[in-house]
């Protein structure tokens, strides 16, 4: 099976980090591809970023459909553009946030999210509500670090994550921790050793969920809200993104 990890931002190093996370858990017969928009924003940290990045997600899924991709992972916490991706794709599309939430709910009665930066908390809240897991989430904690600083995880990210995760365990009574940003798989083993609870990285979880859906021959329902987009005369750069049902 061919699974494409779609990074909604234009930072190629994040795409590579996400591919590494996926390859660490992918089955032997799974081929992982990666892609990021040809233009857009280097990180997704506000609603304008999300609006711009969603067009890039559609672009990448369209390219994946032409390349016979079987399923997709959206590698951005908040699952940027996932509804649009599901409309475009024939195969299943799983967001790293929802994958992390569903995985955490299977292994812990309560869990907390540690995300960054502070203003992106609303993205985590949105997916949490859509997943219907508000009662299982003990809290969403944030650290005041920009997403692009995650590239230097040892110096800038590890200690703040440890501090907030420890507060989540002590004060929220969390029994598992979700990492609220893509590209943090290198932190997982160190965090688990220091915290003594499961730590979930969403890209890896999403890869395994896409594999499972494909193995079960399940894909997105096209009956209503996630049906293929209707063909209409869009103009300019948007025209290439609204081609209706995949022709493969």
C-alpha cells in the first residue's frame, strides 16, 4: 500500500521528520511518500495560516491521486485541511491529531495534550470536540515556543515539554500525554522514560490507522458531507484544485 504524509506547511525538514516517524512504525509492505505545498506558509500557527495551508493540502492530495496513492496522513496538529482532503481523496485520510486522540483513549482513561504555541490551543480544542473526547481529555497545556523552533528539539523543546507534561500528570491527573506538534517523534522515548506514562506522537499513530483502514478495505463515506466536490467554473489558481471526482 502507498500512503502519503501531507505536511500542510512548506518546510521540507518537517516533512522529512514526519516521514521518519512514519517509517519507524510502518509495515514492511507499506510505501511512504511525503509532500508539502509548492507555495504557502512555513508553519501553521493561526487561522490565516490554516486557510493558506488548506489550499496546499488539496494540491498535495490531488497530486497523490494522480500518483495512485492509497491513503493519506495530514501531518499538522489541528488536522489542517482534513475535510477538504477527504472530499478530494478516493482512499482514507487520517489526521495526526484525531489519530493521537483515538489512540490515547484506547490506552488511558484520561490524557492531556501539550501543544505549541499558545494561540494554537483552539486547533486542538476543535479536533477534540469533533472527536467527541472532551470528557476524556484532562487538559490542553501550551508552551510558548514557535513551531519552527521544533527543528532544534533538544535545545528548545524538550525541557518545556517535560515541564508541562509533569504538570499535566500532577495537576490534571493525566495518564498519557499527546504531543501537540508534528516532527516530535525524536522526543517520545526520552519523554516516556522521564514521565513514566505513554507518550503519543500523532503522525506515527495516523500511519498505523491508515494501514488498518486500507487492510479493512474501508474509506471515507461519499454519501454526504465528504462527497467529491461538485464541478464548477472556478477561476485563477483555484481552478486546478476543484476538478470534481478523481478520474483514476
